[in-house]
């Protein structure tokens, strides 16, 4: 993977590039970010750049023998350790090395996927993945070998927080006495679950979530998603590209139009129209109903922020900006918390399989009262 394939994150990219260019490559680095962030993607691009034979100022060349192998995840000096478990095809001795074909398919499809996706990909059913004690023995053997082709032997450990305690202690020993020309790139989501003695021996790169505009760009470039749907997804995904990819196939309605119609009917107290909308809400299906309510909560938050300071809302499409400007005039300190709580309650009840039509009608009546100051 190359840095150019990762949307945004210029600050992180420059830090990584300079560490190589200035010969300040730490032997153990922790790429810390939430699921759906660019933590794994940045680690892959960084590893590719390190062993590139024709480094460019801002990226690997992408065409040398090393880059070609790195981009296919088949470079002999590029190794992976990840949580695994026994499956139908691997009934015993579950080690990362026995799942490399599946891992390549998984990462090349998208480096933004999560643990549950990985477990499904290998057919783990309901089992939990772990980096086992035996895995640590294999790791010790692996790093005892010199690099075959590149400048460095690189080991990417994905989700090291899922290490067995014995494996974590073995890794700690390797970090305390690192083999020459060997790099450990730890890609984690929860640093608090790692041994403090491990994190203290790593150079930490905090990887932020993607911005809404970056999510929109990703969806349009990768999935050719239309602008309206991409924006709706970006509001729901909260910077998680993995969630965004899944939401793209789930969203089947124009949430914005439905929301504005709903609020206008509530404000005008058009009870007949509210009933009609409850019928439409019921036909959305449970996942779309939950997603719509999350979208409504997100838009409410922007309305409240705009009412406090327009500069706090960094980006809105023209139609939504117009609505937010007007709607912010009826949101007050008195009703903002009530409206938010009502939407949260509606989402809670839908999650627990309450009748969607009844939930929608009840919420409509409550929201109408709050908007009108009753």
C-alpha cells in the first residue's frame, strides 16, 4: 500500500516519511486508532516505504521489485501476526502463518475492516480470536533470521491487545532486546489492554478518525456513491470507513427529506401527516429505522452547534445548511436536551423490537410539544 492510497492524514504521513528520511526509525511503533481508522493502512504504507528501492519525497515508488511484492503482501521480509482461532480448515495449531492466504485477501479487499469481519472471513463462526502462546514461539524464530531482500525485516502485529499473556511477555522481551534491522509495527485499537511495559517501549502514533469530508471522498472514489447518500453515510459512520462501507449498502431512503418533512409536520402539529409518515417509517425496515434516528440525532447536534456558533459546523451541503439555519431558531436551551433524549429513547425502543409505527407516532407527539414549547 502507498500513502497516496490513504485519504487525508497528511500530518501522520509526513511524520512517518521524515522518520525514514532522517534515519530515525524506531524499532517498535504503535499505530493507535479506532476500528475503521487508517492505523493499519498507514502501517502498511510505512512498511512499503521503508523497503522501497527508489523512495520518492512523499511516497514509495510503487514500481520497484520490493514495492510490487509489498503491495501484494508477499515480500519475504514482511510478516504478519494477527488473532486467529481454529476453523473447519484449520482444526488445530491455529497460527497466523496458516491463515496468510486469507489474510492477504482480507487486507487487500480493505485495510479498514475489523476483528468481527476477520473472524467471519476465516469461518471462525462464534469463536474468539487470540494471539496464542505458541504464536510467540514462532515469532521468536522468525525474527532470529536476517532480512532476505529488504533493509529491514518488518513484523506487523494486528490487534496486539488480544495477545495471550505469555505471548505479550515474549513480545516484551523482543522489544527490550530488539534483533538488528527488525521493526515491530503494532496496530492497536485499545492501548489500555496492552502491557504498560510494551507501550512504554514503542513510539506511538495516534491515528485520528476520518473526517466527514474524507468519508464522502472515500465512498465516491471507491463505490461511486452519489453525493447525497455519501453525506448521509458520513454523518452516521463517525469517521469509521468500515462502518461507512457497510452503511452504503444499507441506506435505501433519503433521510434528509424524511427528517425535514417530519420536523415541519411536528412543528405545525399536522397529526394526519404524522400518521402517514409513521406508515412510511414502518416500511423502512429495522436497520434503516435505527440509522435514520442516528442521522436525526447527528443533524440535531449540528443544529444546536449552529445555534451556539455557526463556525462550529464545518461542512454542510447547501440544502442542509439552509434547513439548519432556519431550524436552529426554534431550538432553545430548554428543548434541546428534551429533543435529544426523545430521539435516543426512540432508537432504544426500535433496537428492542418495539412497534416502529407506535414509536414514531409517540415521538412525533412529544417532539411537537417540545418544539412548540408545551
